[in-house]
């Protein structure tokens, strides 16, 4: 199927821009996908680091307060038995550090001073549990921020003993600052943690300072942390308990009247449970370094990150997760918009491409129609072109030239054809006349001799018949006249009627080929002219054309009659030392051994005259060359002839231009 130029042009334009757009869109699609995911992870890491830093800034002051207060007592700034002084010291520290919920001191005798924040009666409450003379008394005092007493109360039921508490035991046994596990503070019902520091003297342990902090502040901080629209951060204790979560209610359960933290495997946040419960499967949540992952939940993709809390000596892990779409949705929407935009641009530009192609092609199509009309002869090639391109103008000029060449060449071939048939007839007549003259001259000579003999016999006889003598003399005269006519005829035939000129041999060959192309086609023979550019030839152009035509015609007939599988006639020519060697070679059966070549009237064809080869030889020799049959050639038949390429002094010198002009 032939495809039109317009279609190719439009399809190429549309295809190219489609390819360009697809390449840009798909490349940006793949690269943004990666960038978005990386961006999501960075945000999560940032959220985790924030939570970690926040926890540190929250925990460190508690530890420092515990240790500082302990040092103050150890150094005697406040005596460990001055319970009022201790209360003041603890009160001041609590006022300074807003995230602390309570400070307390317990000693080896079981005495206990505890200052805590209170929601009623001024904001602060002190609890004294003191043993005097073996009797334990518990007094509660509510104060406002200026340390003024607002209420006092004695609680005889409270038998609290600090020495039994884990914070006290830890500090005592390790003689170092210690953190407790997170637990729910009884008084505030908030999740909290305590840090305790021993008060030591040379005599041994004097007591322990403890500080309470509510870690709900971290939960509040986490809920305020904007990871993403649906992202969550939570903190896990080493034992798998969720100790901080944006929704505090989720992580505290009431177990038989006791408030407890809930483990990650039981949390009502199914995504967090799915993402992180495997961490607690071994019983110990221990993360040494930041770990990122992706997971699917309910058909949605999530990104998650777990990291240890750095800086504080607490075995806590920060876990964050967020749906990938939180980070990518807007970009994905934008990407979708871009794809649509690209598709629309593709479509518009494709249509524009088709219109441009149509615009470009209109003159080309008009030119094609015009060319068809010119070639059919319905329009003159010289008629002015409608609006068109430079290239088409050039093509039009070339077309006009081609047509007027071709016409000239056709005219030349016609003339050559006419000349050839004229010469052919003349040559045939001449050749036959020569034969007849040769055949008739002998009987005429015999008649003349016999008449001469009869006249002399009649003259010698007496009383000869005068009338007979005059008849014989008349007969002799006519016989001589007949001889003269034949001699004149021979002279006329021998006379060279052709003019020799210099002519372009290649051009003659080309015309000969065109003249014989049709004949070769009828015989189903391939006519090949394998000739380089030759010098000009000296000779009679028409006669030499006749020789070539005769030889090629014989060759075509031979190939045709032989039914050869290879059906070729090849003309070659070489030039050497002012002489041109031309050969006509065929793939026919070769020469019939019964035929004597170049002999008049020798033919194997039923309608042949047997004069062609002898005429050809006469012509070639008359033009200063030779014609022979190459008997050494193995396959088919090969005739060779030489032609003179040197001009002789008497020949008319013709340039190729004047040569053409005279044809
Ligand atoms: P004609 O073609 O009228 O027979 P020619 O003188 O041209 O007269 O040829 C004489 C004979 O020479 C042909 O009849 C043919 O037998 C033989 N002949 C000429 N050319 C070839 C050829 N190319 N191959 C075979 N035989 C040829």
C-alpha cells in the first residue's frame, strides 16, 4: 500500500510531539514519585526528631531538679530534718519548672514531704507524713502561689511510707539517679514518670528526692505535631506500652479499678497496631537506630518510621506513620492534571500538525496534478505555476527541460529510423544490382562476341544478306549498350553516397537502443548497453546505425528462436589508439555450421534475404573499419567491429552541437 506524503508528514509531526510529551510526562512521573516518597520520609523523620527533642527538653529539667535539690540538702543549704525548709525548697522548684507535677523528699526514718500541683484551693498542696515519738501523723496543706496557707487538713488514715516505694528503693540501692517505668499517677490520673536521686552523707543515705512529671504533656505535644493530615506519632515504652499518643484516652485502661497503660498490640488505633505490634512480639521494644518502612492498610499505602529517643537515658521508642497520600495526593492530583493537559496539547498540536501538513502539501498536490496533465499532454509544461515552493519551481523547470529533451530525442530517433529504412532500401537495391550486373555481364559479353563473329562471317560471304548484316550490327550495338548500362549501374552502386562526419557514438548507441527496445521486449530479450563515455566517431552515422541495428536484430532473433533460459544481448565498446572496438554478443545457439557468414543470400531464416551481414561488412569497410565473427567466443554468438575515431583531413569537423543541428 502506498502512503501519501501528507499522511506521513502529519503522522510524523503528531507522533514526534506525542513522543516528546509522553517522555517528559513519564519521566517527571517517575522522578516525582521518588521525590514525593523521600519527602514523606523526611517529614516523618522530622516529626520523630521533634518528638525526641521535645521529650528530652521535658525530661532533662526533671532530672536536673532532682539532682540539684539532692545536692542542696547534701551540702547543708537546707537540713534534711528541716521539714518546713524542705517544703519551701520543693515549692520554689515546682514553681520554676512548669512541667513538673510534684517534688518530694523521703528519709530513712519514713518521713515524707511532698509538694504537688493541685487543681483546687490555691493550686499547690503539701503532704507531710512525719513520725514523732513513734507516732505517724499525716497533714495536708493547700497553698496559693505566694505560699499563703488556704487550708489545712489532717488525714489519720494515710499511712504512707516512702521507703516502700520503687523510686526510693531504686535510688537507695543504686545510689544514683533513676527513672521509674511510666505509670498512672493516683492523684491526677495522668500518665507519668518519676525520677529519684539519693541524698547521701558520709554517714550514709539520708533520704531520696523524687520528682513527678506527667507525660501527658508529650501526648499533647504529639497531638499538636503536624506530621500530615492523617499522620500520627506515638511513644512506646520498652515493655510495649504506648505511653504517649495524640489521643490520650486510647492508651489508658481501667483494669479492676486500677488505671494502666495499654500495650501496642491492644491499642484501638488499628493502623498503629498493624504497623508496630510486631515490635513488641519479642517482649522487648528495643530500637537502636532509625528504621523506615512502607506498608499497606485497607488498600492504602503508608510510610512509617521508628527511632529511639536520643539524649535521654530512657528506653523509649518514637513511632510515626502517615498515609503516603497525605504527602502525595496534591502532587498526584497535579500530575493527573498535567497528564490531561499533555493529552489535550497533544490532540491540539496533532490537529495543528495535520493542518500545517495540509497547508504545506496543497501546492505539492497541485504540482502532482499538473505534472500528470503535462505528461498526458493536456497541459503545456511552460504554463506558469500557481503559488508554489522554490523546490517545486526547480522541479518544474527540470520537468520542462526533460520534456523538451525527450521530444528532441524522439524527433532524432524518428529521423534516424527514416534514414535507416531509406539506406536499407538503397543498400539492398545496390547489393542486388551488383549481383545482377555480375550475373548479366557474362551472357551479354557472350552475345556481343557471338554477334561480332556472325557479322564478320556475314561480311566474308559473297552475296551476303545486307539486311541480315544490318540486324546483326544493330544487335551488337544493343549488346554493347546493355553492357554499358550494367557498368554504369555497378559504378553507381560502388559510389559512396554517404557523407562522413564526426559524431557522438554514445548518443547513437542510446538512440539505437531506444529504437530496438520494443523489439527486444517482444522477443523477451534484455538489451544491455555496457559502454563508457566514448570519443567522437568518424564515419557515416546512418550507415553505422544500420550495422548496429542489423547485428542486434540478428542477435535478438537468435536468442528468441533458441528459447534460451538466459535471454540477453550485450553491446560493449572500448577505445584504444584512435580505434573503437564494438562487440554485439548474445546468449543464442551460435552460428549454424551450414551457413557461410558474410556471403550474399546465405540465410537460415524462412523469410530472410541473407544480405544483412554482407551489407554490414561493406558499410563497415567503407567507413574504414572491419567486421568479423569472433569464432573463439564460447557461448552464443559474438560479432566485433572496429570504427575510426580519428578525423581524416577531408572529413567535415563537427562539434556535438552542429552534429545535432544537422540531424
Ligand atoms: P538474414 O538475417 O536475412 O538471414 P544475415 O546476413 O543477416 O541475413 O544473416 C545470415 C545468417 O547468419 C542468418 O540467417 C543466421 O543463420 C546467421 N546469423 C546471423 N547472426 C546470427 C546470430 N547472432 N546468431 C546465430 N546465427 C546468426
